[in-house]
C-alpha cells in the first residue's frame, strides 16, 4: 500500500521511500487489525491471544531492535578505538546486553551469546534502529486514527503518498508524529503498559 500510494502520487525520482519510514505502514496496519479483532470478541482466551500478539510485536520491534542497535553501536565504537573484534568480545558484549534488557527474571541460555552472528541486518550498518522509531510512530498513528477518525486517516494517506519528496521527519510530522520530541516513544510505552495490564488481568481471570 505504501509503495502504491507513493508511486501513484510522486514522479519516479521521489517514488521510493526511505528506510526510516519503511517500517511504519505495515505496523500501523498490524496494530489496527489487532484492535479491530479485539473489538469483535469478548472471549477471554481470544482476547488474551490478541493482546499477547501485540506485546510480542512490541517487544520484538522496539525493545529487541533497540538492543540490536546498541550492540551495533558498541561494536563500532570498539572498532574505532582499535580493539580487536574477536568472537569472545562479540559474544560477551551481546550476552551482557541480553541480561541488561531482559532482566534477572529471565532464564538466559548461555548459547544465546552467539545469536548476534545470525542477524542479517548487521550487514546493513545502522538499519535496525529504524524498527524501533518506525513502530513507535506506528503506535502514535494507529492510536490517532482510532481516536480522530477521518482527519487522521487523511493525514496518514498523505504520508503514504509522499515517497521521498520530503525529509522523513517532516513526512511523519505531517502525519501527526514528531520524533524530535520524546512524545511518540512515551506514548508507545504507555500503550505497551496498558496492553500488558489488560493481558495480566485476563490471565488472572482465567487462573493462568
């Protein structure tokens, strides 16, 4: 949909969009779909599945990708300082981040320290952070659409139609998301907390 709108409204040299906004459209639709399905069922188990999917999407796209981005940043800093990037250093750095991000409550298998080696995105330097900014933007946009209706939809469709004709921050700002402020990330984290509370309440009701 993003590609269709951009190519339908922009000349060829502006028809593609930047990586910075590439992850926004798909996650807006995913969030709206989950909210739509939640509005159609009162079955507690179905609702728990949908809420859990929202939480998993958020964890995988915001927390996990931010962790990847921090790993990438640390590794590049080590390289710039002339440190050797041997397997032991990379494994230790990654495992330390896993512990920092997931906390003491999670049982961490030692073998997870090798996971960095299977992440293909690291071959495209400094790409993974756009998942976190894109998902945070998507939360703000999807919540705006649910709250404001048609005016928010029009702004969103305008955003999809811009291709690369503007700076990506300006494109998002036109849609109603200002990433020059912490507001979109704050809103996303508040949404995560709300969904987590709802999931925990249902789990208690089901005796899980």
